[in-house]
C-alpha cells in the first residue's frame, strides 16, 4: 500500500522508524512536511508574519495529492493536533484517503480524536507493529477492528483493542529511514539518534510518565552498543555528519553500557556530541568519560531550583546539592551545559526566579538557561494537581484535549496579567543572562530592574542570543544557523 506521512515541525525519529518498518514489509512511503519555521513549533523564533511567509500548507496538500496515497498518517503532539486535524479534513475532502493519527497526543486521548469525522483510525502507544498490522489488514481487505493499539470508528461505532506489550528488543527494528527527511534536514550538520526508549523517571509534567503507566516496568529499554555503533557507522558513511545529538530522555543512566559505547564511539565515530542528562547520574567518572569521548554539551532538565516544588509538584527527588555537584564537576572538566527551567509552575513565586539567578551565578561552564512554559497535557498528574489548586478549570482540561493549550516555547495559558509580566520578565533576563557582566547582573537584581525586562523588544533578545552563540562558539547554534539559512535559500529559489 501507499502511505504518506504528514508532519509539522522538525525531524521526527518516530516517523523515520515507522517508515523503515513499513518499507521493509514492502509498502511505499512518502513524506509531506512543513518545518513550521517561525511558528509556535519553532523552538527558537516565533514570528507570525514570517510564519505566514514560510507556511507550506498548500504545498503539503499538493504533495499529499501527488503521492496518491491509500493512507495518510499524522504523528501529533498536543500542540500540533489542531494543525493536523485541519489538514486531515482537507485531505478527506480532496482525495478521500483513509486517515490515521498516532503520536503522543493520540496516546493520551485516543477516545477524543477518534470522534472526529476526518479520522478513521487512531494508534495508541508504540506504533510500528500496530501500523504495520493495520496496513496489512487493509491491503488484504480483512476486518481491521481487532488490532491491538488501534481505535476504529465504523458506522458511527467506536471499537478498540488494548495495547500490546512494547517492542522488547529495540535491536530488532530496522535503522530509522533518515532518507525520508533528507530534503528538509541536513543530517550532515547534526545527526540525531536515540539509543533507548522510555525514561527511568516518572516526572508528573512529562508524557513519559503516562507511557510508563500505560505499559509498566518494561517500557524503558536500551539498544545494544553494537546496534548504536552500526547505525552511526553506516550513517556517517552516508551523510558525513560533523556532530551527533543523542536524543534519549537521559543518555547516561548505565555506566557499564556507557563505557562500552564511548570506547567504540571514540574509535569509530569520533565527532563531537551532545546529550540530555540527569544530575543524579552525573558523577566525576561519567563526566570525565563523556568529556574525553567528545561530549561538547549536556542539557540538564532542572526545571526549578525550589526543592519543595520539584518534589511535590514535579515528582523530582534530586536535591539542590546534587545539582550543584553536577554543575561543579562539569565546570572542573570544562564541559559546557545548558539548564532547562519551566516557568509558571504551580506555587512558583518571584523569589524562586531570583534564587535561580543566584544559584547559577558562579558556574563558569553554564552555556545557556533554556526557558520553557509549563504545558498542561491531558491526563498527566500535574494537570490534575493544577485543577485541585484552582489554577485550571474543567473547561481548560477539555481545551487541552483539543490541543488548545499553550506550548513549551512561545505561548502559555497564564491568565493573571501580573504573573504573565513576571514570567516574561524573567524569561527575557534568563535568555540573555550569560551575556550580562556580573556587576550589571547584581545591579539589576538589587534595584529590581528585572521587573521591567518584559518591556524589552523581542528582536533585541533574539540578537543577544545570537551574540551568545557566537561568543561561546556553541556548535548547536551553528546547526540552527545552517538550518534556517538552508530553508531561506529554498524559499527564495522557489519564488
């Protein structure tokens, strides 16, 4: 059968794995892609006039029609669900193909999505086996009502079958179909790879906690060292990549596995890499090992320096001393790190934002403070907690199921104007903080000038972040530059 994946945003590893599995089974796979430049899904810039200029909606619809698919599949986040639903309706009207929706939002609220007239099937949970089974059933014209993980609406009646166990052996999967995104993503700049699925932690704000509840203990799995090195070796020969991004929820949770991987990585791959880490695993041996193997940056998801909120609201149990120790070890090793902070958490006060500035003040290898908005996803415990505290209503929760909440990067669901000003002020201050001399920082805090930072124009903040990337020689920053420049040239050449 012919299947066309439709995607809004940057490279999607989930779609690449689905494509590889389907192609191995003999199905034809196409991609219709809108990178969402300058949209809410752009984690760097949100500029609505430029979003409209770079929009590829008409082009995407044309690509779908040209591919003449039997199935059109969307993998959606909560924030991209409205976009997908709009396109699904247009596809249904124009070519009448069957519509399949998967992804994390489909897993959270399959019962909501399947009610939409444009949607024929919803896939809950991991999709490789379920989507393959669905295509095999449709191609042979067999009944498709009893496939595990699949929700079906037929003659107005919704049926579904419980999820099957997750794929136990990740090595059994084919390598991701990187060629699917090769016209949109330059894999040579920064090769994205996952060495595991799931997460050992159950943070209440993160969708991984829902997946863990859905599947139980077997949900966290890790690929073998040989599987990871085989992928990197083959793709290095194909794309000649300069850097690697390990996209695992937490990369270094297993010392023995990590030591074996990095030994082979140094010998056979030997390009700079970055990853996402957790301070609980960042001891001296691991940091030294990572630095020696070529790690140039770690993302630490701290989220807040208020220990009580971190423990009671986020279900995070590391202490501030654990965080200090991880930062100190990176400083000693000369290994740069980013700190992720979530804004507008329940019970957060002005003093908490000020304490964060004090906390990071003396750490010399801090690269960036990355600012995210709290997103209330359906069925997560933090969403239930916020409702208990009166921060959100039942009506808000219904809106979240429809994808109408805020997003991580540029918009939020804050209703109180004073709180919004405070949040915007601290976000802008944090984003340019590494560029501000220490004595100026202290003057800003002492005289409470941070309260006026929401007045700073967004272009100034963007320019300051540009300078920070240049001054710190941030390799990830240069990847972003090439990404935007490439799409700009493509847009110009098409006009």
